[in-house]
């Protein structure tokens, strides 16, 4: 029986949702596991503040209760609502930042994070503390660009490259892209930086496949 992995973008940005769908698509296994990607219709334009982060928890719970699946991915790289959603389902509920950090630690002793905005750092630090991995982060750099810029094929590249180079100079042996909107830039960054670049949607897709196997 084909397993359904539901990937939920907790913001309502259509371009971001399309990028998430494209990032997880290569991991589909027809007849074994499929990825269905959707956006939270009433979600904020982006998860930019603590208020945004907390506001999506209840709608995510309600959506998961209404949408049967074999596993759920909360596709924002500060893992909002993951703990709350785990209370309303007995299926695996996965966060891409958790998955990306574990993938980075499998490739390097220390890693860096390119965060969406400055406020993202505190939310991501909370996840790192929960994983016991804060000491393994060499540095974090915030882009402070709007979601519309991140999902553009060209607009954020100079900022991404500059941030990535600073992370490598700070001792990062791997770089985690800290927003789902950055998914389309992974290959360019990895080639330019010369270190593994971890795209969280891909990392969590691989973890989800293991969870439903």
C-alpha cells in the first residue's frame, strides 16, 4: 500500500509552497510513498516572528486531524507546532530543521545556518538546545530578505553566497539553509562554497521515507 506523507507549509506563500513541493518530489517512491504538499490557508505570509511561530500551532493541529496521512512534515525551518501536532496524532511528525541539523552533523563536526531573519535565530536555537547540538553550530547568519526575494531564482543569490562564505570562514564544515524558501539555491551554494549544503526539505523527506518504511 502506498504511504502518504503530508507536507504542510505553515505559511500561505504560493511560491514557497511550490519550492517545497519541488524539493521533496525526487524522494517520492511511486507505489510505496508519495508526498502531498499543501499550504496552511490561514497561515501568515511567512514565519518571521514568535507571534507567527505560535499562531500556526492550533491550525496545524486542526489540519492534521482532518487530513489522514502516514507521516506529517511541518515544512518551516524553525519547526513551528511540531510538539503540538504530535499530541493530536500517533503518526510521525517531523520538522525540517531537526532533520537538517542531524544531516549536517553526519557530514561535518561543525555547521552553520543561513537564517531567514534575525528573529529566526532564537527559534532555531530552541531546537538546537532540544537536540543538544548548540555547541556544534559554528555560526549563524540572517539574510533579512522577504520571502518573495528568497523564492526568486536570482534576487537572493549574492546575499546567500556572502552569508555562506562567512559561515565557512567561521569554521562551518557544512551549511544548513534556514528557510524553505531557499530550496532552489542549494546546488549553486554547494558548488561555490565547497562544503555540503543541507536543504532541510530534502533532509526531512529522506527522514519521512524512513519513518513510513
